[in-house]
């Protein structure tokens, strides 16, 4: 008898949030899918039905294919580097003095605007920047860091530098909750630092790592600002195709210098949405394991 009463009391609290979420997120997403099936230049212009032609056009578009591949490389290669440095930090920072200060320094790039980070590194790496100047002093020929063949690697490096601090702070907050006596017992048993990390730190922080992995997947598939800042901060013009992500390519579909192609831009957004959902499901599946607790 109490259950229906509880359910009736539940809806008045849930309904306002449900209405707001539907109006602000679900409805725009449905409209975006509808736009992706049409040719549309924006408000005031007429929509023309195209069906799946916008999606087929993306498959034939070399710039989109390149940006799609770049996005995946950034997600997987960048993620491997970010979590590699994060795990290394978890091993090192537990055993050195001044680790609180070091963690603050590592976290500092996260506070700085991504646009500022990209622009600053872009100025450092431009043909007349500080890096090439130092190389000239050492008798080494200047390198085309922001050239089409190298700029994407530099962007990944800047992204890893600016993002790692967040994941270090997240994982270290979980590692700090592990009692010290667990490590003391492991040291007495003769465990090395690597064995302590493998058998103690990683299992007891795995739940946080699973959440961090999902956060990285979501964030890495919508990278936008750092690419623009990197390629326009030190050199004029738009980002070369070799450096673009899907988000950047979507931006140029909306602002191509001519009539906006909102249908194609919406189709890119739907593709990224589907890929993100699939990767999140795979990430949750791969990182799923039984919870480890201290007895």
C-alpha cells in the first residue's frame, strides 16, 4: 500500500528536472538528427530533404575521413600517454617528499585555459619561436614543428601536458585513501614498488580509473579549442586538414566562408554521438571487474 504513495510523491520532484532535461538536451538532439537528414543553411533558409546523402557525403569527404582518424588517434594515443604518466605518477609520488607541492604543479596546466595553452605552445613552436631559437644556438637546424607533417604530433603533446594533471589528481585522491599499513605489510613481505602498484594500488583504485577512462573518452572525442589555438596562435590561417579533429571539421562546415552546411555539420555530430556511445559502452565493459575492498 505504501509503494504507490511513494511513487506518487516521487514524480513531483522528478518531473521538473525531467522536463528541463528533455527541453534542453533531448529535443535539441532529436532536432539535430532531423537536420542531419536535410540540406539547410540555417534559420530563414529552406530545408531540403536529403535522407542519408549527408552521411554518404561524409564517407566521400577526404577532410572528414582525415579528421575522424585524427580524433581516434588523439583518443587512443593521447589516452595511453595520459594514463601512462598518471600511473607512473602514482608509483612515484607516494614515495617522495614534497609530493603535495609536486601534485599542485602537475595540476596547474588544468587550471590554465586550453586556448591559452595552445596559443602559448604555438608561439613557442612557430618558425621564429623560442624552441627553434634554442636549436639554432645549439647548431641544430630549425624544425617545422607547426608544418602539416608534425603539427598533429605537437598538438597531442600539448594535450597530454595540459590534461594529465587532472587524471593524476583524480587517481591520487583514490590512492591516498589506501591505508599506509597495507604498503608497510607489502614492504615487509619483500614486494617491489611495481608489485605494490600492481597488486595494491591498481586494484584498490580501479573503480576510479574506470570513471576516469570514460571521462577521457568523452573529452577526447570533442577536442576543439587546442587545435585552433595551436595552429592559429603561431601561424596565420586555418588548421591544416592533417591537424583537424571532427569538432574542428564540423566548425568549418558551419563556417566555410560561404553558405553554412548545417546538414553535414549535424551529420558529423550524430556520427560522433554514436561513436562516443559505443566507446563508452566498450570502455565500461573492458574496465568492469569485481570491486576489491580491504577486509
